[in-house]
C-alpha cells in the first residue's frame, strides 16, 4: 500500500508557496530574516551616525524585503504591517529618533 503525503507549502525560487497561495508564510519568513539582519547591524556597527546606519539598512535589509516582491506582494493588512514593522522597529532604535513618531522619523531620514 502506498502512503500519500500532503504538502501544505514549498519553497520555489526562494519564495514560499502555500497550498492556498497566500503569501503569509513567505512574509513571515522574510520579516524574520529582515529583523535579524537589522538587529545585527545595530549590534555590530560601532558608529551611531544615523546616515551610516540608514545606508546599512538600505544595503543589507531592504533587499531581503524587496526580493521577488512583485510575485508575493502582500495584500492583507496583517502582512503589510508585518513588512512595515521591520523599518518601523529599525528607525525606533536609531539614536535621537527613538522619541519621535514613526512619520516624523521617516521625515528626518528623507533628508
């Protein structure tokens, strides 16, 4: 007798595809990786220069979140908030910006 295995999700070309085609598993995976990388930047970078930390975020964290985003584009509010939480958390931990609102932090970093 042959047993059948039901697969609920698989990784194809770096994207986790679930049986219901929801991007939530993939979003959770990339958000975890992005938080880990952002935390590593903040722990290991000796400089507290905001512009240097911003550049490190753009070079090392943002590509994780943007990779293949056209394919897995989040459409639920929960997934969108999860992706946004990476940047929100990173900017909250930057020196001199921690007491500002998220929108004010983004305005300061645009300059």
